[in-house]
């Protein structure tokens, strides 16, 4: 309900004051460098960071990071997934000790389990990137200036389970 309302999002997520400031964002440099080439997974411990995309907070569709339209779209799609985890709409599922999967609420986004792939405007069907990967290495030629800033992503989530 608060995707377009920054003030309401702040009331419902007061931790944004801790993690949405410049000092906390300095720790995100580590994850940004680590994930910049797309061959390393993001650090789940830095849950307020989204790698080279920017900050996970505020958990709204508002972004001040608008280097390119594709970078902003990637940030917003990662934030939306985090918001869905926070609200309990998306649950984590994993098996313990090779057991069958059990679902449980996970209010913090497990970034290392997700990948995304650009599906439109100009798809990138050959590549799938971990969260936090910079768009600068692959966005060239994928933005269509005629259709505007409408992008689509296919999200993949790793499920570590065994079916008996």
C-alpha cells in the first residue's frame, strides 16, 4: 500500500533512518565492488545495500539514483522484491540437512539467492545477473528510446531443496 508514499513507508519501516543515510551507505561500497562484474554473489549481511544499484531504502518506487533508465528500473525491481519479502508475501524456502523444503517468512531479502534477466524492451536472453551487478557492463543496446522507460525482468530464485 505504500509503494508511492515515502512518508508512510518511513513510518512502517523506521529502520530506513539507520540504513538510508550516507554513513551507512559507505559500507555498500564493498558489495558494489564485489558484484560489479557479475561473477560474485552479493553479501546478504549487508541487507540494506543493493550493490551497484544503490540503497534498498526507502522501500518505495522512488529513486534518486537515475544514472540511466535501465539502472533505475533494476533498482526498483530489486526494491520491490525486498518489499514483498518484508510484507510476508514472498517466503523463503530451503531444506535443512538435505531435507524437504519448508517455507518460512523471511523479512530480509536473501539477495544471493536471486538472479534477474532483462526480458524487454530489448531482451538479454543470454545472460542472467546476480542482484547488485552493475548495469554498465550489459545495458548498452538494451534501451529503446521510442518506447520509454518500460522494462521487464524475469526473476530467478535458487531453491536448495531435495524432493523425495
